[in-house]
C-alpha cells in the first residue's frame, strides 16, 4: 500500500468531491462526452490505481481488486487485459515550453525584468538570435521551421527590423489546442496530487495556498485580479531565471541517475456571486 498517512473516512470525501467534480463535468457535458464513455474511463482508472496501491505484484489478484474497488471480477479481468496507455507528452509541447522558458529566462534573450528581447533571425556566433535559441534546444528541427510555425500560430511576429518578437498572448496556449489540453491535465493532476497528499497528512506538506475573498465590490475584485496577475508573472519569471542559471553549463545526468520533477503553478479564478435572499 501507499506510504502516505491514512486519508479521511470515505463519507467525509463525498461533499468536497461533488464540488471539485462540477467544473470537470460541465466541461465534459459541453464537449459531448457522455456518461457511459466517462464511466468506462473511470472504471478502468479505478482498477489501475487500486493495483498500483498494492505493493506486491503477487497480491494483485482479481478478487482483491474487486474487494477494493467494488468492480466485478469479470470486468476487472477485461480491464487488466487492455494495453497500457501511451505516453501523454506531445513533443511539440515540450519544444514550445523549453524555447519560451529560455527566451524569458536567459539574460542573453531577455532584459533585466524578464521581458523577452526581439531576436534577429541569425547573428554572429555567440550573439543572441532566434536560430541560436532553437539550436540550443534541438538539432532535429530547423529554426526556420519553428519560426514559420510560430508566425502562423501568432506565437511571434516580425517587427520592422525583421526581428522575431514573442507575443505576450503566446505565453498561454490557445483554447482547445493540444498544448492547452496537455497543461490542463498536467497542472490539474499536480494540484490534486499535492492537495490529496496534504489531506492525507503528508510531511512536509506540499505548497498549496491561496488569497481569497468573498463579497467584493466589482472594482476591488478587478483590482485584486490585476495585482495577482502582475505578482504571478514576476514570481514565475524570477523562479525560471534562477533555475536556468543553476542548470547553465551542467552536463546531462547519466542514464539511471535519480531525478525529480517539479511543477510550480498558481491559479486565479473569479465569478459573480448569487445575491443572498432577503429575509422578510
């Protein structure tokens, strides 16, 4: 079983689960994803995760999984015979994020405030350029191919001096694209993973904090949103620059070397509140 402390009792989870699932269910309904399809997905994941919770492979019997999940043994046998899921990290997303991170974080490609500098397409060796930016990350894709794709997507534009200018709107993937859905899954997974570990009593606790107000006048709510966006931009740029500086010049770790994955994210959400009913 997992080495995390015991979670709260199952009945106590029902109300918070109902609340956190509502936005996801709303998205699925609007996207036309029906209940039978979603139920089959969840059923398979339930069995898969339950199997992962059992430390010994020999103990992962259909009977034990049926007892843990409430899924019938015949259904468990069918689900366990299905092929494993393919990796869900699109290479284009990885390349895009690496290039934007370096453009925003390396002193050669950004100013002191972390704003991306306009980049000439090519330059002398050692000088910043779009070609140098791409070539430092990959040799498998030509810089011109990346530039043409980003121009078509609106990620960059060319200024009067024929320099590539990173568009601020490009920091967030466009709605419905492969990149946005990738980050949608990864960021929500990591936030839930941190939150559930904290609920189960993980030590040390993962970072999970928020500044929240109810009943704000619209003008103050808008000002709080603007303050939050500006503060988050500064924080992410600063952390990105510090990590890139630490990694600069470090060789690739040998195969088999232990590594860790870190995802630092924040969110901001606002909505209109339902006015309370007046009591007569």
